[in-house]
């Protein structure tokens, strides 16, 4: 029999604790106690990242290992999503381990993840025919705040086209206590990196390590929580970050260089070369389709519309299939493909019509790429068709995944940004079509009929072009008439109304598409009647709000990235027995931010005509310009809210 004291000592060692002479067991030291955190880090924060350590090991041109340990103190419910973690993997990325623990406010361990707590899920995107993306996910959220979660994981990858971006403060209203990022790479595979917005005193530390490795390391501490400012850049553009990329890479045996846009394009071209062969029957059909059409642009349109009528988009994301297209013959026989396959197929169809074209990589539905840092930043493929017979150099751009997209129109999805043209000579950075204020128009014409009690009806015709019509065009394709009416009703600025009519008419004949909306409204109590007078606001649907004052000094520049031209013409049919007593003063504003005008005048037939114009170019300004910009917005808001006073006549 083992003596009692020896047994207790043995049990204590196994449990990893020390027995005190009194017989009491001392638990592990507290971890991440909230009291140890600087009070400044809790200001304006829903969570504080206590520690995040990231290490990226480049083992060879085709293998990497990424290790992450992240501890976050969650202060309230708004930060509770940090209590969950998702680690993504697929054919080319495997999870070596995934661990987690949660601690109370004093730093006492509440529990650690068990194998049964970690769920393995398919990351279905809802439209992919095949997708090998999966994730391991765990949830350590607690009902009592504050508490701290700690997650650790390691991912091994055989896809070295992608290197990580270090972004320790990746969300607003989150502070950072300490963060570090370390890259270990063989000397013959030097790391390419680009630093942005690092705090003063934070700099790269570079050293040579055993095994022929170079170490690149960044550390920072005590970043207070920050917030996005009105009309400022997104949080990801103003917080510290380090972008990294390989100089050489390999994906499933396909090696490439990434020292320029030219080399990245060369790899993509060689990866997809020879996959544009069409069945003879399809080549014959396309040749016959364009045979009688002499106009080059019209020939391109015929081929594009044939593509739209005979194919549909189905995503396939399996291994190298994320970058290598299916052969054109596969799309011809199946009638579907992903963005690469459909673009490659359209390129093959145009080739059959003796029309050369180039695939182009683009980052869709997201901010533009960093043009000064060649790296894999793309998520979509479109087609660029140079016009050979145009009087001056011109191109037609084609979105090949949509059955309803207007010919030659890129929309907000892929317009106004850079793309990487894939040519036999490699990649060439170009711009997709630009849509400015003259293209993005909203022209609204309204007739409002008011009665003596203040009730009104309105007939509204709105013509939207370019980027202004994008969302509404999607509305007409995605929703039935009843759901369209519901959506519009949810976005009208009235408390009491009913929709009597809603219809849309598309016009895709011009370079930028147009969509006309016909809207009928019944507006009980639209005008406020008090005694002999009626008060109404002629700006029915286009009122702009003022901007908040900055607390302290403005930190970020002003980004006005949406260029547009708005015109509103409202004719108010005054009720019988009333005349205008007071009209708003005309307003004219001309600034670097934009131009605005509004005026209201009585017409000989007794109606009132309100005309408002607003033009906003795509511009950016320094933080010091915010007071002037805010004053511009304040004046617009005041003018938009100006009222007309009608008075009842004696007659």
C-alpha cells in the first residue's frame, strides 16, 4: 500500500499542481486577469485582444505552416462574436491542431475545449456545384462579462500562392494589448512585404536563424480602440498592417514567380493554356451567327448574348480548380461553368468569330487591389475584348457569369478598379471601365396632388443609370412583384403611406444601362394643416442628413468614392382655395466636395415647381477639410428640410 502522503504528492504532480504544507492545493496562476489590463484599453472597446502571436514558417517553395495563438477579453455582448473561432481548411490546407480555453474576469480557468466541442462543418456557399472548403469551429461564449477566450491552431499548406496579411486590429471598437508577427523563410526564398500605418517605434526586426532561415518580426503594444469616421476609409485601411507575398510559389506541382504583375500573369496564362478548344459544331454555329454582321461591336454582342442564352454559372472550387479553368469543350457539353470556365468559353467563342480577347483577373465586390504590391489579390475573372477597327483604342468588357447583365457593362461589381490582363507575354495591369457622375444618374420627376385636409397622392417617375441602377436591376431579377413592393416600402421615408403602383422598365441600349421606376403613393396627412395654413416639405424623397461633429481631432481622410448626379423635379398641385404664403429661399452651393442647388417657384397655372440638383464627384480630402465638408452637408440638409407655407384664401 502506498503511504497516504506519497499518494497525495503523486496525485498533485499528475494534476500539475503543488501541495502546500497545510494540505491545501494551489491552482495555476491566473491568466489574463482583467484587472491587469490598462484602463485606457477598455475605453470605447467591446473587446481587447490581450495577446495574438502569429508565426508563418516557409518550409519550402511548396509548403508552409501557420501557427496562431489569440487571447481576447470580451467586455460585453457586442464583442461576444470573439468567443467563437473558425479554422478553414481544404484539399491544400490541413489543420494540425485546434485548442481553446476560457477564463473568468479574475483569470481562473473555466473550461478547455474537448474534442467533442469542436465541430467540423462544410463551408457551402450556396451556389458551388463542388467546394472542398471545410472548417473546424468552436464556441466558448459565456453568459457573464467580462471573460477571456484563448484559441490556438496550426494550419499546414501546400498552396504557397497565398501568404498571410498581419492585421492585429482588424475591427473597430477593439483594442490590442500585445501582438506579434513572425515569418521564417529560407534565405533563397526571400519574403516580400509591405508595411502600412505602423505605430511610431514599431519596425521590422530581421535576423538569421539556424537551418538557413531568415526571420522577419514585428511587434506592437497598447493600441486603443478606434472607430470608423463619417465618410472615412474602412477600418482595414487605417489600422496597422503588413502585407506579405512569396517571391516563388507552387500549387499542386505548378510553380511560378511572383516578383511582378507580369510573372503572376505568366503563371496564370501557362496554367490555362490550350484549354480553349471548341467542338466543331459550336465553332460552325458561332461562325454562322456573325457571318452577316459587319460591325465589330455588334459581332461581339451577338456572341455574348448567345453565351448568356446557352450557359449558366455554377461554381467549382476544388484544389487547383480555384485557378485552372475547365476546358471550353466541357462547358459546351454541360452548359455551365464557374467564372474562369465561362470566361474561357466566351474567349473561345469569340476566337471562333475571329475576335481576339483576353481573360482578366479582378477583385470583385470589394475594394480595389494594391497596385504597388504584386500578389494574389483577385477573386474573379472577366473578359476584355480590344476593338480592332475602332477609330481610337477602345475595349469591350464582358461579365460572363450573368444571364441578365447588360452587354459591355461592369457595374459596381467589377467596374472602377484595376484588373490583371492575362496575355501570352504575361500579366498587364489595366483599368476596367470607369463610371463617374455623368454616368451614375438619378433623375426623378414627381407630381404631388394635395387636398385641403393635407392628404396627398404622388406619381413618381425615377430614371436611374449606371451604378445608380445596379441594386434596383438586381431587385427586378431576384424578387417577385410583391416582394419588390415590400422592399421599396421598407425604404420609404414616410410613417403613413400605401403603394398604389410599382413597375420597372429596363433600357440596355446605351453604354450604361438605365432603369425607370414608376411609383404611385397615397400619403395621408402628408401636409400639416393648422387653421388657415398648410405646411409641407417639397423635397419628397431626396433629403440628406447632416454629419456628426468630430469628437476631438479628425484622424482619417475623407473618402467620397461614389460619384453621382441627382436631379429632382417636384410639381406640387396646390389645393383649391390655397396660395403660397412663404417659399424657401433658393440655395446654390459650389464647393470642391460637390455642387448643390434647390429652388421653388410658383407657376402661372397655380402649381409650385421644386427643382433640386446635386453632383458629387469621386474625390478624397485631408482630415483638416472635414469641418468645411461637414458645413457643406449641413447646408444641404437644411435646404432639403425647408418648408412651404400655404394659406387659405378668402375666396
